[in-house]
C-alpha cells in the first residue's frame, strides 16, 4: 500500500502515514526496494563518488569527520544518516545543511508515484528519499551510513565506489547473529569487487580479510596499513604515503578519526592537510559526547552496546570532575548486563529511567546490574534528580540509546 498523500501535505503528515503503512519497523531485503528504485532511476548515483559506511559503532562520527574535511576542502557533500535525534531533517544533509521540509515531501511524493503496490518500511522510504535528493543535487561525494547490518540494508542498493567498516561487535543479534564473525558476514556485504575499502576494527573478524581478498578489494586495515598514536595534547596518524603529526584531538574517538582519514585518502579528490586539521578541531557530532551545559557539566552520548559503553567508560575514567553522575535508559532488546558492566570499575552515582517507547526497558530491569541506583519513571525525572544532586564542579553523563539522548536534549531545551 502506498500513501494517499500529495506534495501539498506537510512533512509530519507524510512521516505519520509512512510509519503507519508498513507492519514492521525492520524488514531486511533489497528486492522490494530495487523495484521502486528502478522505476525512479535511483539504482546508481553516477554524478557522485559514493562511500557506504557500515559498522557496529562509529559510523556517524566517521561520516561527520569525512563530511567536514571535504566541505573544508571546497567539495559538495551529501550525507544520509540515521536515526535522527530531534528532527527527521537531520537524516539528510547537503553541503552541511539540513534540507527544508518541502524537499523531503517532494521526495516522498516521487516515491509514492513509483511505489505501486510495493510495501516499504519507514527506513526504506527515508533511504530512497535521500537518494532522490542526492540525484537532484549531484554533490561531489555522497556518504551513506548503513542503518542495520549492510548486506540487506537499504543503503546497499547503491554499488558504492568505496566502503568503510568501522568496528564489529554484537548488536541487533536477532538480525545479524550472535558472534562477531556472523556480524562481519553481514557488514562485508557493502564491499564491491575491485573497489577500495577501509576497516577500522583493530581486531577484525577473519571474514573481513577473506572476503576482501576474494573480491579483489584493496583493503586498508587498522594496525597493518594505518596506525595512530595518542599523546596527552595531540595525536599522530600514519598510513601508506601519508604521515600527519601533532593533529588536534577531536571530540570523537581517535579510532573513528583514523578510519575517516584513511577513507579520505582513498577518495580520488585532493583533501589538503589544512582541511583535515580544521575538521578535527571544529567537529561536534550531536549525541556523541555532546556537551549541553556547565556547572554541573552535562554531556549526552548515544552509547547503547558494550563496545560503545567501554569507550564511554574510558572517557569517564579520564575526567577531572570530583563526582560523576550517570543517567541511563535503554532498550530492552540490548545487552543490558554487558553494557552496564563496562562501568563496574568507576565510582558513579546512578539514576536509571524508564524509556517510554515500544522497545523501552523499565528502570527496574536495569537496576539489578548496579549497586544502589536511583530508579525514576522517565528520563526527565532522572535527569532532574541528577542535576539537583550534582555540585557545580561535577559531571552528569546521559546515555543508553538515541531515544534517551533525544529526551534529555528536549528536557534541557525546555529547562533552559
């Protein structure tokens, strides 16, 4: 069934309609999507260099750094990312700017006109709409962030000119499998024969290297083909044919920064060192160690699985604040025990919240994994409690899911 709407309807009306039409949130597979894309002429973006970015964690920050460096170098860039935090418009950027509502509405109307009786999920609609917008704008480079897995993800409709696999860990095991090798088999689906790729995982599953060799992919592997070295006030990067020293420390994990720099080195465009240094110094990615307020310091992060939580715990361990307060709400289909277990060595005051979405966990489901946490009925109430109990010199971190961060940001905007 297709939406019974036109280009004169509002973006919110379209979003509500698309969400209601498909019976499930996730329906992996490309056959349905290819039918509609073929009718729209969207099976390729011949006027853009396309990079598909897959991985368990780090996709958004890797895309953001590549985007900023390319913009600094004077190129036109399109980015499709998901999920959004506050507004649907966040999902598509062209030249660093979110598109106006009408651009998305026009894209949805074009999809509906070609859809016929083909059923599409919300994510498939959003991916096709992004491709339609990119086809109109013809940017120099298009960055496609995979939504789930890779092999059967809607972004994999396009045969990308190069691919990036950031990291591999367990997440969405009901769809991707319960071992790192199984997850990797889905991620390597974004590789294309004879086209270059980057893997930023320092301990990659064997599947990645084997598949790359079978496909004749020139794979740049972290630790073998590119390395990074951390210093207290800067970092160094080295790859074949490129050495960058005393780089600014970015507000994203250095692992992702090094992966992004390696991918930039594969693009058949010149990206000056100055553009890279400027991007590292200026980059702020919403929802990724994003500062919201001071006195006490308030930071939000979308960490929601063990690997991302381990990085967040490492970051917290290095903080200078005298006391750390953690507000957490999670989805019940995540590995709650392993995620919260990453913080076992830290002294944290916990404020757990119910997450009021269909897959949301109750705070009482998180509580058994921690020592004497506070339990609250909403993210708002948990964050209010944390802020009231924190001294001005303390740090309050909010994490656990994209929904958690979105609620915290909305609360902070109302409070401010």
